[in-house]
C-alpha cells in the first residue's frame, strides 16, 4: 500500500501533550508505550521510530477502510457532516459468483479461503482503476463496489473508469490460485447521474458514511439490466456522455456503451495525501476516522496496524440483513435546498439502528445499496463472539421493526419544524424488513491494497440476504438454522420459499415475537464451563509473565468452538495484577 502520512516529532510538542491526547495515544500504541507516555522527556531515537512507524501504518490501514470524502472531511465541525452535489455513480457487480461460492462451500475451509482469494484478486484489479479516475469508493457489497464521481467531468470520468475496468477483467487470470476449475469472472456495470447526498450519521463513538438519493437505485437497476461484460447508462448519464462516447440507445431511454471517442482519456489523478502531520494532529485524525469502524474491528486493527486483505478466518456467524427504505425520497426533495435536513433525518434512523445492533452485542458491518433504500448487514459472532447469537439477532430485528413508528414520528416532527406545518410537505414513510441466517463464513479484510473493508463471505451470508429480499415490510424471516437455535422461544409461522441459488424450496419462519419466559437473557454472561487444559496453559503463561518472561499465545480451533469466549475469560484467569490484555484476529492479518 502507498504510504500516505508521516508524523513529525518535536520535543516541545511531546512535553505539551494534553492528558486526553496521552490517553488516546496509549490506546493506539503497544503496551511498552506506557513508559514513554509517563515521561515528559522525548523518547529515544529508536522509540521515536517505533512510535512513528506504528502510527503511520495505523493511519494508512484505517484510511483504507473509509470513503475518501470522509477522510477529507475528518475534521468536519458539523454534526452530522453532509455533502450534496450532482454526481455519477458506478456500480460494478460480479456475475456468476453466487453459484461459484456455493460450489466452493462443499470444500469446507479451503473452499472459503478460495472465495476470499478470488474476490481479493477481483478487487485488486478494478479498485485502482476507479481511484485513478478520481472515483470515491463509497462501499463494497460482497462481490460488488459502488463508486461516486464528482466534479465538472463526473460522467466522463465514470465512463472512462468503467471502460477500463471491463478491459482489465478480460485479462484477469486466476489459474495461479490453485483452483481445479478457476472461474472466468465477468462484471455488469451500471452508471447513473443525478443528485447525491453523502451524510455522516451515527451514535456516540460510532459513525457511518451514508449515501442517499434515488440515483443509487437507478445505478443498481442499470447494472441489473446489463448483460455480463456490458456497461449501461441511464438517460441522464447518457446525455452527459454523448459528446465523447459511442452509445447504443435502448427502448427504455438508457444506453449501452459501445466505445469511447477520442476524448476517452481524461486527466487522471488520485486521492491527495498529506505529507506530514504533527504527532497530536495525527492522533486526533486517527481517533476521528476510527469512529467509522466498528469498535471491535478498530481494536483488532490497532493490535495489527499493518493489516491488509488476506485469507480471513473461519467463523460461525449469525448474519442479519435489514432493508431500510424511505430515505431516498427525502434526499431527492431536499438535496439542493436543505441537505442538512436530509442528514438529520438519516441520522435519526441510523442512530437507532446502530444503537440496537450494538446494544444486543452485534456489529453493523456495512450498508449496501438495495432497491428502494439501504441494506444493513449486522453480524453476531464476528469479529467478537457471544453466547446466544441467534437470540441477539432476533431481538435486534424485532426491536428495529417496532422502532419504526417512533422513528417516522421523530422525522415528521423534524420536517414539520422546517416546513412550518405545511400540510403538502413530504412525510416520512420509513420501513424495515429483515432476514436472518446462521452458518460458517470467512471473516476478514476483503478488497484492494488501496481500499478494503471488514466483512464476512460464504453461502450462509447469501442466504441471509435472500431471506431479507423475500420478506414483506415489517417482517422478519429466519432460516432453519436460526429456528433451531431459538427453539421454543420463537413465536413464528413457517412457509416454503424458493431462494436464489437453491434448487429446492427452503422452509423459513416469519417471526411474530420471542417468548423469553423460560430462557435466560442473551445479554447475561454465562459461566465458562470446562476448558481446564486451556486454563492451565493461561495460568502458566501468567506465572511466566510475572517472572519477566514474554511469550505469545495462539488460540486455534474450528469456527464456533468457543475461542472468543475463552479469551474473554482471560482477565479472571490471569488475575488482577495483569493490567492489560491485547489480542489480534487472524482475519485482519495477511496470510
């Protein structure tokens, strides 16, 4: 990865660091930094090199996990921070990847690793092209990317990037990955131009970069209507592209890209990088940008600051997909006159969603585009596992469903205050529907060395998304695996559904409520039972540590066997005189 930041150390600044900055710095540095931070004297030259290198690597890793507009506005004083402008969006989606994933699923651990490696090779091919043409990669969507192009030539830049990405896919060779029958990946690319609102929303220390506007739906529709290897533009993008592109008009008003004219090579650029920052300024930026990562992911990245996309780790995860609709209409109405109002409305909805997901022990891993709104992926079991993950996911989905009337009422009050009670003003109509599935996945960093995200992949994830797509507004659909984990606490009605990627109909359950009368709360920590051999190892390590001997403990085991639960017990096992325990996830370390 290209280094994008260096830190400037000055004796005067080190001695003048505030207590808050020293506390923040302590959370970003290794354990031995306690001695450095306790003294007003400048660390030695070797220690300065160590501190600088760690912070620089950490900044680069965190920067690669956020859209460029967030990195550029990390010091934005507004809350929520918002940008609104005409843009062209590019949505590139791999075709045929779902059956390929299902095929590899039969190979177990090896198959899941192949899935990750293939995706990383795809992203490493197309992401640099998008960034070269000044695109801002807003989000990943499993095997897809969403890129925004701004500026006076946004359509021209987007079209040139799309054309070059398709050319690069023609030469993508996967034979060196060791697959008996490597797939020939193809893409469908959709382009659409229109008003786009980018808002920073969230709760407390957890923020989210959220794109808003019906142009997102149009971009998705263009990609879905395109044959593999094709590029389709909506009418607005086609009109902007006509002077420098060869287009084939379609009956619905869209157009297919046939070729580029003489002006197909716009001036190329990339994201600007700050050459150097003072120590305090860099720490402040890292902390601010770290809010856009789930806290458990951020903790793992801090523990492994040179993290990069790799093969990931095997985990058993409950995936909850929730389709939140109704925000695009507000963005289309107010994007030019009051984008702050759009951001506030989105903040009300996502604030509640994040609070519920994380309150029940889950992680909001990503937000994708989906027809009519946004698709939220919440994980229960990665990066950190708890007991009763399925119950946590079910409680979250039902609480989110029940919260929608209140959210709509709050947004309505917000709009009434801005519209002075105008009866003809836009009224909010947010709705949510969810699908939940459990199963083995690969969890880790996926993407390009320039831009990546923490996510999960596998057939179990795909099934969760398919369930969400089949649910009605206000409905929660769960799979047989989740039904089995919930047991008789589930008040639900079953039915048969045919899901994409499955040959036979699948029995699913539409959840009405949960009866926890005879069940312990999933938020209660359960006592660790057994693990005597592992406990003895940890006691031995603790005794060695007290005598001054350093070491490393590897906790290895199959997905779902209880590794995370065992690690959470470490403070009690080692004793109160062990002040700090730092762990790292193999899903964040390149193999």
